[in-house]
């Protein structure tokens, strides 16, 4: 393969202008400017924004910082990678790729067999959720641009979005875009309470809905449509009306045959709208043909740019290039892109807490710190926080991973396999400390700005319910898990990773130079707090679904087990599991009973008294003599 050419204005130049209406120019940082626009570029309300102005402000605000230097290096590395991809594609174009083309067509045919058009999946997304909740208490905010968050914005209203302001943006950048922007502090208790009101309405339509975050969820309304003889569109409209009546906030929704399409559709008519994509293959293929690749969940800025460089800008462009994809991007990305082209996705919707957890982790960002004793104190605090999270998740881990980010924004991860599953803070700290010490030896003068611990290869510590083994109703838990206690935190590494861009800008604005601190000494980065602190909450927490409301005066319905005759809850899946368990116990009892019958028969044959024979006179005398002995006297045996 030919070596990558040197970076220059020609190699760095991309089709960014085609994406965000930025005029093309010979600027070596055009690609970096587009990268600095952040992950929320496709958020609703950004359609009429002059993205060139936004990119210039972010670029100038961060230029010269350590964050900027690191991002510049990453952009050059990506540019070199893209040049290699383009070179390899030119070489492949000279080869006979009939075999690759045939394999791709076979994959398409196999994937087509998995297409399910029988389900109606809905993705519900609250409109500017935090901002909408704040607006309920302060109606005067309806006519002014405002955002929620401190150093980094969590959300903003749609008026602010017309200026280019969006979630994940550093607040000082947002202020430059919109000088009149009003910033409000976070209030997670208020948001959690309002989210619970929304969830109670969702449970009426699908008790097993799946929470994606505090303000969005997936539902399968197929059964509800059949039971109430309603169309999916009417059901979703009714649900949105009920949510607005109960909570006074608006939600948008997407209706489609699977969760991937529903997610895309929910962003089509924001805010306070819904979009229905018919459960028809032709309609789906037409929809995906013109859809920009960035609109698909799972395609970010890096993959988007790589695809654009080989002339794939929409999902419809994937199919003509199918013979190149596997060799250019690997098997997983290749299959993922084919799935995107076909508009396929999952239809299994279940409560988020039922998904098997792969890892539990926690991390925090702070001001640049190179003091060994303070880093060890930070490691100890991180271990204690991870212990709390693991006890909530009721698990232990066999592999411990330490993650650090240097002051230069370089990220390192190291892991150790522990001899036993651990979750105690002492164990977490003791196994992580040697890793940190080794990093200090490898990197003299190491300064960190982020530290995190994560446990993988989890082992459950949940106690089984012994009542279920005997076919009895499972014991009730005494407390209901609320928004602050008993929360399982889902890994939000993707979202946190995207937020590092704005976080880096925040550092540069806050510190000015490397040794200048925040004027008031506070902020999200340096904040160390308890588990209940709002700064430890990110909106991705998992809480159990509320139960579908039922009149309290009606007696609870039970199904009698045909095997053991004990009453069981009217849940078809649980009832079937109980019957399987009963059948297993019945089989064991039958086997034991058969063994007892056989053993009883053989024992009775051995214990049957032998026929009496006539005794002689001497025997009779001896027999009489023996009966004279004391019946209470015990016989002694020796030997």
C-alpha cells in the first residue's frame, strides 16, 4: 500500500460546505472546524443556523489551548487514515471484485429475511426537556433564549437554537453566539419528578416500555392497537395529548417498524409533532435512500467524514459501494452499513433494567493535577463511588480497568484481572493503585485531568427468591425505587466522550492559561460530591418502569397453576416459567415415588417371616429358659 501523502491544504480539504453550507476555501483547518461543531449538529432547530459562524467562534475560542492542539493532532491522524482509505479504494477499483459483490448480495438477502413489518415501535422524545420543565415555573422564559447548565449546556429552548446554541456546548461559546442567553442551574429533582409523570402515561400503552434516558423511551404499541382497534397514528396522538394534559410539556414521537427507524422519525417533526413511516418495504427503502448518514444513530463525525470521502453521503449511496465496504472498514462496520441501507433494526422492546450489564464504571474530571498524594486521594474517592454503584447494581467484577486522561487530553486505559470478584472500595483501590504507580513511572511528571474506574466480567450478587422455588408468590420489595435511591447507572461512555469537546473548551475559557484557576473555584469539573449530588447524575439512570394503573377497588386477578394448584400472577411469561418449574418438580417427585415403591417392595420381601418349624423338647426347654430373662436387660455385643 502506498504511503500516506503529507498533509496540505488539498488533502485536508473536504466537502464540509456541502454539509453545513460553509463556502469551500483553502484552509488547512476546515475539517477541524467542522469537527469542533460538536455531536449535536443534527439537533432539531439547527436547520437555519449559519454553521460557518458557529465553527469560526469555536475555532477562535479554543485556538492555542492544549485541547485544540490535541484535536488538531487527531484531525491530522484522521486525515492520513482517510488518505489510506481512498488509496486502497482506488486500488480495489482495478481488481475483479465479483466475489465481494456476490458476498454482499448474499448478506443483503440474508438480512432481508430478518425484516419484521408486523410491529409498531414508537420512540418518544420530550422537547427540550429540562428547558420545558423550567419554563413551567417561569412562563416569562417562553419569549427569551435560555439554556440549562453550568459550564456545559445540557439543553436549551428552541429560540436559543436559532442562534446556533445547542446541548453539549460550552457556556462561554453559547454566550458569544447569543449574548442575551440566560443560563439556569440544573435541578435534577424537578426533572426526575416530571419524568416520572411522563413514564406513568407511557406505562398505560406499554407496561414494558424501554427508557433510553430521562426524557426518551421506546414503546411497542402493537398489542394496544389491536386491543383498542386503533391505528398507530391515533394511538400516539392520544398518548401525546395525555402526556401534555398530565405534565404540561410536549413530546415528539416517531412511529416505524423498528426502533432504529422510530428514533430517526421522532426528530422529523420536532417540536411537538409526530412522524409515521409505514410498515412497507418500499416506503422504508425510499426513506433511507435520501437520508444523510449522520442522521442514523451510530454514525458520528468520524465515520461520516470517512464515508463522505468515498462518495457515500446518504444511506442510498451505501448499496452501489457495497463491494468495497468490507475491505475498507472491516466486517462489523460493513454489516452495520448494510443494515442502515436496508432500514433494519430491532423490534424487541423491554425494560432497560432487564438488559444484561457488561460493566459498571464511574469517572470524574478535575483541574490539571500532578500531585501524587492528591491523585491517590482522587483514586480512593473514585473507588468509593464505584462501590456504591456496584452495590446498587448488585454485582461484583473480575476485571478492573483504570482510565486516565492527561492534561494534554491523551487517554490511557490499563486493566488487571483480579483473583476474585470484587466490589469493595478497599479492594478496588488496592488493585488500582499499582496500575496508577506504574503509569507514573512510564510518564514522568504525569498530570491528570480525568480519572475513572470500571469493572467488567460481572458476577451477580442478587439473592434468589426462595419462595419462587416452592411455587409461592415472590415476596414484595418494601420500597419503591425513586429517582435518587437505588438507581442503576447505565454506561454513558458514548455521550460522555462526545461531551469532551465542549468540556475542553470550558477548560480553556475557565483557566485562560495553564496555571490560572476558575475565579470562584467552583464548577462541574472540580466538584467532588456524594452519590446523591446532582453533578453525579447525567440523565441516563435506569429506574424500574411504573406499573400500569388499575382501580384499587377491583380484586387482583390470579391464575391457578394446573400442576400445584397454587395461585400465580397473571403474567403469561412468569406463569409459563412457573409451570415449567412445577413440571420439573413433578418429574422429580414421580421418580422418587417410583424408587420408593421399588424399595418398599424389595424390603417387604426381605422382611417376610420364615415358616415355623416344629421344635424338639430340648429346644422348647431352652426356649422357655430364655424367656425368663429380664426383657429390660440390654444385650451387649463385643467385636
